[in-house]
C-alpha cells in the first residue's frame, strides 16, 4: 500500500464517558498524489469521530488527522481497540490504537411512585440504574413507623453496566379501617453501593378506608337504576305485553306499536344504567412520537372536542422506548405535566394508578418527546405511550 497509517499515541488510557483525542498519522510513500478514504471500524466504530473522511496527499507528504473516540458507560472496563480503515483504491489497510478504559462505578436510584394510596397496601418500585461500566452491588434497607410492615422483593441486587434493576416494595399497615380520613405512613429506603455510595429515597403510603368514598353513591345509583327497571317492567311493559297477547296481532294499530317500542327503549336504558361501572366504559389510547436529535416533538389527542360533558379517568400508563433512545418524555393534560421521565432509564415503564388521572371534556392529552440521542442504528427517538382508563358521562 502506498500510504502508511498509524496512531499517535499507539496506547492511551481513557475515562468512561469522556472523549479522547488521537492523531492518525498518514504518510504517502509513493511518487504520485494519493486520495484515501477513512472509515471507523471495530467494536468502537459507533463511538469514533473523524475530522475528515477523505484525504489528498502529495508525493512523500505526511499528515495528521484528528480522531476523537468517546467510550460511554456501555463499554466495559479493560482493553479495547480504536480502529480506522484506510482505503487506497482497491487496497484497504487499517490502523489501530490500544485503549484502556478505566473502571467507573456510578449508579442512581428512584422510587416510583413516591406516594401511593390504598385501603389495603401500598405498592412501589425501586429502579436502580447502573450508569458506570462495571457491575455494581446495591444493598437495600427500609425504615418506617412501627405500625407499617414493609417488604422488599430483594434486599440486595447486582446490576450490570448499562442495565436497570427494578425491586418491588410493599407497605402494609398493621391495622385497617372501614371509613374515615386517610392516614399517612412515611418511610425511607436506604441504598448502599459496593463502593459505599449511599442514597436515601423518601416515600409516603396513604392508607385510606376499606370502603372508597364513591362506593356508597355508586351502589345507591345502581340500586335505583335496578329498582326503576323492575318497576317499569311490572307497571308498563308486562301489562302491555299481556294485553297485546290477548288481542289479535292484526288489530294492533300504529299508535299502539309506537307506545310499545318506546316502553322497550326505556327499559333498555334502565338496564344499561344498572350495568355501567362507577367509572364508566373501559377505553384505551396509544400515542406515538418520533423526534430527531436535539428536536422536541409533541403528539396530542383532543378528548371529547364537542364538549358534551364526558370525563376520562386514566388508571394505567405504559411508556415504551424500544430503541433505547436518550432524552425526555412527558405526558401532559393541556399544559400541565402529569408524568415526566428520562428515557435513558427504561425501555418499558408502566404506571398503575391507585387514584386515576382525570381529563375533563374538551381537554387534550399529549405526549412530548425531547430527543437527545437516538437509539443505536436509528435517526430518531421513537417513543410511545399506551393509556388505559374509563370514559364517563353522556
């Protein structure tokens, strides 16, 4: 090959998450002009940035091309190679520099949700994300009042680099009650890493009565609807049906048939009211947003735009980040932010709400994505949200 290529320096220590500059030294050893093409290669190819990909060299000319390599937390500690292929016509050669990635232990934790409410037990999830490049072990302990029993699914977890471990947590009161105001039970989850880093997460379990406040009015409404339906059957429909059966079908005139049809409709309405759930009819919605790098994009859904007075009660929200993009995703009601999550922390993230989020008629639900870095092999951050709940009202 007419052009010789080598890295200077040929070996370098790098820190995870920091960019390191190298020089690719090119020497045209021929008597003619040469044009070569440079391209990253090897297991670090996606993390190598070249100042230029095409270089023209005069006879016997030497030139240094800056090369920047930035191993992130997904690159394990240890020895790696920064490889650049040099294409000269039909001939391809490569130059490589030895990179020693230093160990970096880093992790973060969050409590989802920070506040739960239930008449029986509070359920939470502790998410531990390893943002370093070596495995980390985390010890979990819980401190709470004497009248609150706590249970961790795992008191110790090992988390691989770039991975997230989810530990289920349950808070159960020692005594329950049927009615009355809610009682707050604060608790603290203490986490200690293998290098003695510690984090404390504060949360609250709101203990409510065993009978929800809406249950008695809902039961009364359902009983009233059943009662109206029963009375309507015995006082309106049944006598009409028996009378019609005694008469000859040919003698029924148009007015009698219309009255009978109206009575059937009234009974059907009463039956529908008796069978309807307290929160209304079940429904679901999926919003998908794609945004380019450094771009913020929003997808909105206008609920009941006609303003007919209906209400949407959101009980479950599931975020999906299948490509592993980095950025921020927000769920909004009109201009209010209901949920705000960092996309680097999850691929799939679900919320099951004890008290539903309420969306009134003529309001909008929106998914807003601020893309920082698209997932590997993609040009956009693509994020979705599946919303499940009930629709009430006319």
